[in-house]
């Protein structure tokens, strides 16, 4: 430990700490922009500058190491003027369109400018101007709004191991870009959206599909059905001024009705269905052979990743479609038939914590109903904007229930939203089906939590089933390399593209950090506890679906509607 004096207050910190960490330990807030608590510090923007006694100039506190007896001042006239100059220079080359910007009121550059009391930009010079990168279904990059903080580069490489972005050119012409200035559609982007989740401005945002959804809602000939993903209900409140991780299920349902959706259904229903199909597939592979280990296929960023980077391992993926896509296929077949509505007049919308879901919905094979199964995917952030646009007082809305039957679900479907949840939900069903006996304890806590790679061995009848759970694509890479080397002795692997699983999805409200993800995960398990039924195979709506319409898991109809294939 070393002792550092910050603004006259002594604080003890580890000798490996940075000045910024020492300031934080002393309870002193230093503004930051390129710094992100979960990414390697870079010291690129200099907004966090402070005065260190004896140093030749102001230093970037996020990368400057402490030493014993160091004296730091974070609030001198020079420091304030230095920070202002840095931010004014960034603003001088930034579009002045805050009113109409996607990140208006949720922009870190905007808040820092406000905090630093910037009223006028003293610099006037050349402006960079770049065309939009918007030729993919998920993300829009506006290089003109980029402040070169490099967070997207670090998130894509460190967190995801994908390495799509890098700095290109020099000086005033520096940009952040995929190789050779190509668009995201031309490179190996998985569309996970983690770049948009760490971007401090609107340089990378989700593609906005709200206008198309409003249009469908206003069309009297259309029956507009919406499904909401498990992880949306524990994060949407954050976009509407509520605390991190607040559970807003009932208010969200009420809001969707008031916005004008004809039916409000739950992706948790089809998550239960996924467990029946994927669980049966696992039992089939365990007992009759098949490519092992079997890996989950519901996270589309993850599916894109394996298709792009490890195509030789595609046979390991479960053929079960994701809950979003199972839901879409059933909406325009089962639900259409049951309710007597022509599927051509049904518009199927999903609310997802994920940007890659937008690309999943437009995959050419996702049309087993004879139509595009899911027409529009909105992220949690887009739904937040629609609720505000509709003028709803979200906090004051009553709690309403989902519509039946595609809104009936269990705690097992709910926990899909957190890392380890798909595995736990699958085990709750697979163990009971194989043994024919109810489980004494349905909570498989070994697969829960934020550890990047988790393992557990679970007795399933006479078999000892070894499972692994990974979240983030960098961790996925570790598991896939093990499989390639023949060192993966697992039977079942869950992989989710985003940190913490879907609760940390690229389409969730920002900013997000470890503490926020923990709160969302806590709420996911609180929701699970509150369900009367917590095992997918006990969902009465799923039982009815099989007995009256679908037949059996892995049956002919399931094969046509609920399973898919992957592309190398
Ligand atoms: Fe997910 Fe899934 S859990 S992938 O994270 O399997 O996006 O929430 O909807 O489809 O159910 C996302 C969440 C989501 C699917 C389910």
C-alpha cells in the first residue's frame, strides 16, 4: 500500500493503483471520457487530467501510476482550464445536433460539457465529415460523432476477441474504422453491439426501427403482436428514470398496450419451448449419439461468431431456433390459426436487449411460417424512446398481465436472460425427464454468476453430465479452442455473446457496468422465484401447444418450424 494525498486528503491505495483510482478511493470525482472501468485504460482524451506535485505538466490520471507520498490536486484553475480546452476542442469538431441526436440527454460528451460549465466553444476550424456506415440491419456508425476514445476498439478486441475496429490514418484524419474503411456488413462483425454499449456518444447506435413499428400500429388492417425478451423487463426502467435493475414487467406490458400493440406476449413462453426442443435434442445426442458437446444457439451474436470464426464446429450447435424465432414462427401459424387471423395481416415485433437479434430476424431461413417470422426487432433502448414518445408516465402505469396463451411462462424461461440461465433451465427439465422423478432442488447455483467460464458436473440419471457456461465472445473463443484441440470433455455448453448474458446485451440502456449487471441479474432470479411454475415442461400453455397442435418435441412440425441450420 502507498499513501497519496488527494486535494489535501490522505488515502491509502495499492501501489499498483492509478491516480484516478486513488481519487475515486478518496471520494473525489474526476471526469473521464476515454476511460471505461472494464477496459484497459488508454489515456487518449486527457479529460481526466490532474496536477501532480513535481510533474512537469498536467497528467492523465487514468494511466498515471501513484507513488508513496504523492500529492495530487484535482481542482486547480489550470486543471479546470485544461479540461475545458480539451472538451472544447472535441466539441469544435463535433456535429452540433444534440436536439436530434439519438443520445440526447444520455451522452457522456454532453454531460461533461455541462459539468465543466462550457458555454461557448472558443475554437473554430475545419470539421471532419464522414458518410454513415448503415448498410447492415443492426448498427449505425456515424464517424462524424466519434471522439476517438477507442472504447469500441477495446470492447470489440478485449471483451469479444473479434477485433473489428482499429484506429486508421494520422492526426486530424484519424478515424476508428473496420479494416480498409469497410462497412460493418463487409467485415467479420457479429453485431453483438457491445461497441454501441460502451460508446460515449452517438458514434455507434442501434439501427432505429421505431418508425416502421409505429406505422404498422397505425395501420388498421394489421394485427400487431409483440413479444418481450426475458432481460428487457429488468433494464427498461433504467431508460425511463428508474433505478438499475428495477423489475418493470407489469408496467412494460401496460405501456405496450397503450402504445397500441394488439397482443402483448412473452418470449419467456418460447424460451420454455426451446427447453423442450433443445433438452430433447440433448437427451437424443446423449443416448443415441450425435456431435458432442452440444452448444446452445439462442444468442445470435454468438451464432454469427461461430459461423464466421469457427465454421468447422457448427455441428456442435443445437439445431433449435432461438426463442425469438420460435415465437415468430408460431405467431404466424399456431396463433394465427387459433385466433382466425390471416398471417399475412400479422405484424410480429420483438423487444430485445440485443442488436444482433435484428440480423437474426432477417436471416433468409427464418421464414418457416411462409412469411418473415419476426418482422421488426426493437432494442430495449428503442422501446424506452417509444414509451417517452407516446407521452406515457411510465412510473405511474399500473401493472398488467401478458395475454394468453403465448404470454404464459415459467421461471425457467425467465432465467434465460442471465448467464447460466439456459443451462439451469435445461437441467430443471432434462433431469426430471430422464429420471422421471421431481428434483429436490431446482436451483443449480454453480452455473450462476459473473465468472467468465463456469463448469459443473450434474448427475442426470445414470450419467454424469459435465456442463460449461461462457459469456462474452472472448470466453467463447477459449472454449472453442478447447473443442478444436479435443480437450473439451463437456456434454453441454451454454454460450452467450454478451457479458452477464442478455442482461448485458448490446441493446440495453447505457451506460452499464459490473454493478448494473449484478443488479439486473439479481432481478432475473427474483422474477424466477416469484413464478408459481419454475420448470419449462410444467408450463400448461406449452403442454397444450404440444398436445393440440405440435405433437411431440423434435417431431415433424417442430422440425419444420422450430429448428434451423447454420452457414459456414
Ligand atoms: Fe436473450 Fe433469448 S435469452 S437470447 O439473451 O434465448 O436477446 O433476454 O430473448 O431469443 O428467451 C436476448 C434475452 C432472448 C432469445 C430468450
